[in-house]
């Protein structure tokens, strides 16, 4: 019997990503009607996670007065959403279900990052994935962690339990570290600014090219 996308676990994860995205869209639109500023922050946090990582997203929440529970819950939600898409995209592209050129290039970059860390994590299994995802380093995080788990042939439950528990732990640590700095030293603004700069450095050439291309279009 011919397998279809919906019959695969990864296909269902991809659908879960779309479902979570739809819920987020409804939630954001609802807040836009009630309080537009909160809706803007929700979208900015999503963008921060997509291009920069959890630290930037958590920092944005704290700077805008979000409490512990909503900050931790929302940032975890975003990370789960992103992993649903990236994990499913990685597996489906490597098994030839999806052959989009842009997706293949993106997954090739993620594969390279995962392969660099795979041998270091392999001896530790579940706890290795958990610690890798929890660590506040540029190459760590749930996206690469879940891909390494797949490469190590961990079951989906073991892989995702390690990935999301590590993510939750990291978010809690980031929140209370930022909150401590904000309440006692008022340093979070400077720390957040430094994080944003570090995040943007790899994109500077692309940003510069984008601005130059726009100028050229206007001059024509």
C-alpha cells in the first residue's frame, strides 16, 4: 500500500505545526483587537525566536512587563511550533517526501550543525540531548537537538521529551537570570542589546545587500 504524507509521523508533526501556527494567529488577532501593543510583542517574540533564539524572545517579554508564567509558556509554545516544522522538514526532505530546493538548502545547514555535535552527544543519549538543548550557547537549541536525536535513532518520545524538557529548563533559567538583572542591576537592556547585536552579525551582509537592492530599485 502506497504511503502518503499524512500517514507518516513527520507528516502529522508538520500538520501540528500548521495547527499551532493557526492558533497563534487567532490568539494574536484577538489581542490586536483588545490591546495592539501586546499583539506586536507576541509577533516580535516569534520573529526573535526564528532568527535569533530563545534569549532574545525572553528578553523582549521581560522588557515589556510579561510575568514568569506567560513568558515561560509562550516562549515554550514558540519553540515547540518551530521544532514541529524543522524536525518534520528535516525528516521529510531526507526521505524524499519533500524536495523543495529552499528547504533542502536550509536542512543541509542544520544537518551540518548537527553532525558537528553528534559524536560528542552520542555516548550520553537522552541526557546528552537534554543538556545540549538546555545549554545557553549559539549552536545549541531544540531545532539542532531534535535533529541530533533523530540521527542517534532515539524514539520520537525520547527525542522530544529530552528536547522539550531541555528547552523548558533553559527558558526558566534565562527568565530568572534576566529578571534578576532587571530587578537588581537594571542591566537587562544592555544585555538584551548585546544579544540582538550578536544575533544580527551573521545577517549583516544580507541586510546590507537587501538595503542596496532596494536603493537600486528606487533609483531605476
